[in-house]
């Protein structure tokens, strides 16, 4: 119930809150940590995804997360991608 209230009220958060939310919960977003689920859940609830001002910062954060996950290179062999071609 509280989570739904937060999720529906995040459109009223201040401009620039995306930077604070990312700074607060990004330490939890380590792929080898058990706290990653908590970090993802908190980002899902608190990131103001409907604010136009926050869109660029959230997209940059997501791109950084994809780069981090790709650096672990734990894909199965059938999903191997030639890094020289990128």
C-alpha cells in the first residue's frame, strides 16, 4: 500500500530528485550482491519516470548500468558477441 502511494506520488517530486535517488540507491546495484533486488525495487518506486527533466538522467543511468553488466561478460557461449565489431 505504501509502495503504491510512493509510486503514484513520485510525479510530484522536486526537479532534480533523480540525481539524489540514483546516488542513494546505486551502491545497492551490484550484480554480485544480494541487495540488488532492494536497489532495483527502490529505484522503481522513487525514480520520477514521468518527469521530462529527469528523463535524460535516468536514461544515462540505465546506459551506465548496461555497460556495467556487459563488463561482467557472463553470457552463455551461444550469445557471444564479437567485441571488435562494436
